[in-house]
C-alpha cells in the first residue's frame, strides 16, 4: 500500500475517533475497523494471529482499538466499551493508570533499551522478592511463555531429570512443549510431558509413578481456568497433595501464576491455601500492561537458575521494569484484591438476578475477580455468543468462552452501567429464544 493511502486511512481513523456515539459495527458506514481488517488480511496471515483474532468472536466485536482510560476502551470507530477483559489480564489498575504512566514517562526520558539494565532492575527485583511470599530471588523476561519455559528449564537443571507433569487442558503458553495446538509441533517436543487431571490428587500420583524417577517438575495453574469450560478452584487437599508429591519425588513444584497473579493474593495465588511453590511464573498483571514477566524462586533453586543460560534482547528494558515497580507499589499501598472482590461480587450477584428475570440459565464460575460466564446446556456457546454480541453492540466488552478480568478502575457506577447493558443483552437473547422456540 502506498504511503498516501496509509495517511488517508490514518486521517480517517482520527476523524472517526471524534465520534462518541456507540453504534453496532454493521451500522457504521466506512468502518475504520473493517478497512484495517482488510489491509491486515493482505499483509498478516488470517489478518491477526492467535486468540486475539476478532474474527473468532461473534458479530459486533472490534479488532482494532484506539485508546483506553480507566475501565473504558475506545475502538477505532469511536465506540466506547466498559472493558471486562482488561487486555486478557494485564490491566489490573486500569488503562493508563497515572502512577504507572508517570513512572513510564520518567524512565523513557532516562532510557529504556540500553547496553544493560538500569537501576530500576534492582529496585523491581527487591520489591518483587518482598511481595511474593516464597520468593528469595527473581529473574525477568517479557511474556508468560518465557517465564513458564524458564521455570521448566530451571527445574530440569536443578533435578537433572526430564519429565514435566502438566494438567490436561491447562494453558502454559504458545511454545512447542506446551502449545494447545499440535500444528508445527513434533512428538519430540512433547516427549517428556505427562498429563494429570486438575484437582485430582490420585491422577497426579499415577502420573508421578509413571515417570518413575525422572520427574523434574509438577506444573500447576492457580486455579482451573481452561478455555471453553467452567472454572474450578483448587481444593486445599489437592494443593497440599501437589506439594507433598513434589517433596516425596524430589521434584520442583511450579505455580503458573501468569493469569491469576496479583488478583487472588498479592503474595502468590496459593498463599490462602497455605501451599508455597518452589518456582512461580508471573506476567500479565505484573506491569499493568507493559511487557514484563518474572520467575520467582526459592533459595534451593538459586544455583540452578544461575547456571541456566537465560536471556532475551528486551528482557532488561527499563520502561517495563519501571511500570512493574509502580504497579507493585500501588498494589502494596491499596487493597486492590478486596476492591476486585467487591466489584466482582456485585457483578456476579447482579448478573444472576438479571438472567433469572429473563429466564436464562446463567452459570458463573471461578473467583469473582476473574468472572467466567456460561449458560447451562449451551452447546457450542450459542447463548453466550448471542449475549456477548448483544452486550458489545451496547458498549459492554465481555468474552463468551474465556474468563474475564476486573481492574481497580472498575467502580460501582461502572458495574451498575455494565449490569444495565447486560439486562438489555439478556433481553435480546430471551427474545431470540422465544422467536425460535
Ligand atoms: N500461563 C498462563 C496460565 C496463561 O494464562 C498464559 C497466557 N494466557 C500464559 C502462561 C502465556 O503467557 P503469554 O501469552 O504472555 O506468553
């Protein structure tokens, strides 16, 4: 595409940003989002990679966003949404949180990508070690997959063993050893991965036994948050069994806290269960939207971590570390978890009342601060898709088959507004059911 065409489209984008009216995408003449999708399809396979491809979502979802503030997002056509996805987790304090943005601005002036880290690396490492209960040391990366993969490598280095035990259906990243897709993945990539069932201590015991003396690590997520199924909290006895089986087998216990980290408990998601991992992987909420992940470990594994060759060109970027430090400072001074719980409970209670009013069999599972919606007997998520499609067209951004996220920026008035939109969206679904049946 010619530069002049790009400039014309960019101008059109800016003009449409001035529009504040919420309208369904199909009603928008010359939708900027549609133009961008068309251009993207020419230069990007499928127009977008992975789960962030809006073509996977029902009618009405935008692919491209223009700005975010607090708990609101604006798309490139000027539609505003109450955001209940929080960028799939990273936005824990709200889009554009002033303390984080100030830290980012200041650090950007000083420098980001330099020949080595800035002092902020040490400040952030000290703060994360102070925050996470089991952490004696930390290392930083960029993505959640970097952190989970590094945990596995450190566990193998420490134990000199090969097998990694993972729960069937759990997501740990999009790299060959754990990707949910087998496209481009070899049998050898998966050769030492053994599956067990989440919340089933017996199946974990069997998996440990089947690995004989070769178990390097048991990997477990903070709760069961597999896509397209109801969420499930870990039982105390399962959490304890994970710890005990790791200890008995001499294996490393890895908590994948990438998705839940800092929303359930600031000190680590299994703190309320009284079970501490040897290694944990954090990302998403760690820097309120800036690219940062971390591995946190116990003293016993410091030597192994030090021997593993771990590095990445952008892993010491000072801006993300400054964002992370500011985020942890806010999490340390404000009781964000309690706020998320209160807002999540208000949303959950309200949605139950409204769904019942419309005669719809709503289910809500998992922790209230990471809401997950489904409808009973809703094969292929037809009802969930219809509900979310109606909601997004009215300015509420939900997800029909993935857990969602709340942030500190969601206030009672935002939840009340979200509920009033949900009321209308439930009404649309109830009418659709009535007209079909
Ligand atoms: N582990 C869990 C539990 C996750 O939810 C994710 C991301 N959804 C990852 C690992 C991988 O993180 P990333 O996409 O940043 O590589």
